[in-house]
C-alpha cells in the first residue's frame, strides 16, 4: 500500500521493527539495573573501606593489631573490587558483583551468628 508514494511497511517489517525496539528497551533496562547495582556495590564497599580504615587507624598496640590485623586484607580486597566495578567489561562487573554479594552475605551470616549467642 502506498501513501503519497511512500511504501508502508508490511506485516513482517512491522514485527521486525517491534522486536528490535523491544530488544533495545530490554537491553537498556538491563544496563540501567546493572549500573544501579554497580553504584550500590561501590557505595557499600566505600562504607566498609572507611570503617576498616578508621579501625586500623585506631590501632595503638600489638594486641589490637592481632585482633584487627585481618582488616588490612579486607581493605586491599575492597579496593580491588572497586577497581573492577569501574572497568568497562560487563563480564568483569558481573563477576565482581557476585563476589561482593557473597562477601556481604558472609558478613550478614556471621553477624546473625554472633547476635544469637
């Protein structure tokens, strides 16, 4: 069918265009969700890093250092995760988000364990 000499898209073309539009919208929604998750993870990691740095900075003797010395390892791990979350590769971001989520789940389970005692 022609309208002022312009060909109207047939049914197949319309379906293809609708599918492409839906795919673009779906991809945009995924990217938006991932960006939000990355931002939330970075904010949470930054809070953990600040807390660890404050605690490590307050060490005054060997006994305290032995008690909280593992925080040095957590600080370096948190820094590494934040660097990975700033990468452009989505696979690195996804894997890092999985590791960060596992880390926070581990913290929550330990906290719950100690609160029950």
